[in-house]
């Protein structure tokens, strides 16, 4: 008696004739590891430019913290999706920059009222500072994520460059542009 193995065994999970989509494959992996509910609770990944829409309204620091929590999870694929759908679109980056400029203007006017001889300073309101810290946190958390490219990392830094101390920006940018960093 001889046993033959089928040579056309596919490495992609499938059920009968139907193959799983990329999202279905991720969900199947999460189901096997008992993390399916956590996977489905991360809804903000699915909608592009959600951050841009949040910044249109009077946003509070806690709301920003809650949203950016989805960019610093244990799932590298979900973190990369957050970066791609929230921080990378041109309209999203433009909205972040204009929001920070508005928050800077508010903080500068408040500072000028308190100090008669106010010089040009790069200070922000509490919400603006919270946004910069959250974006920086997403950058730091995903610096070794193989799904976030060097180009995306540099764009993230460029978005908040004006509101970072030059030493912080230069050290992070050096990591992204150094030859030892091999991501594309």
C-alpha cells in the first residue's frame, strides 16, 4: 500500500474552493491565537482619514489619546495600517499641519497677552502638544515595524518637525536616513 501526498498544497488558508482575503487571513490568525475580539475592536484602521475628520472639530486631549492608542498596539500589521490610513494621506498630513498652526497661533496669542515682549516661540496649546506627542509615540513605537517604510517614517517626522526640539527631530531623522537602517 502506497500513500501519495497531493503536490498542489497551497500555503494560503482556504476552505474548499474559496480562498481567504488578506483581511480574512489576518482574522483567522487572530482567531487561532484568541485575539479576534481585540482585532475587531480596532475599527479606526478601516476608515481612511479618520484623524483628519476628528481634527475638524473641537477635539480634546483624551480623544486624541484614545485614537492614537490604535497606532501603538502589539499588531505590526494594524500599526502599519494606522500609519497608512491616518498619517500618510496628503489631506491628513495637511490637516495635522493646519491644526497645529492654529493651536500654535492660539498659544502664541495667549503668551503675548501674558508677556509684553513676546518673541516668536514654538509653543502649542494642550491639545496641540498632545497631538505632537501622540504622533511621536506612533513613530517611536513603529520604528522597527517592517511594514512601515523609511519614507513613511520621514513623512511622519516632517509633519511635526516644526514643533519638535531640533535634537529630538535630528536624532530620529538620523535613524531613518542612516545606512544601517535597511527598510525601503
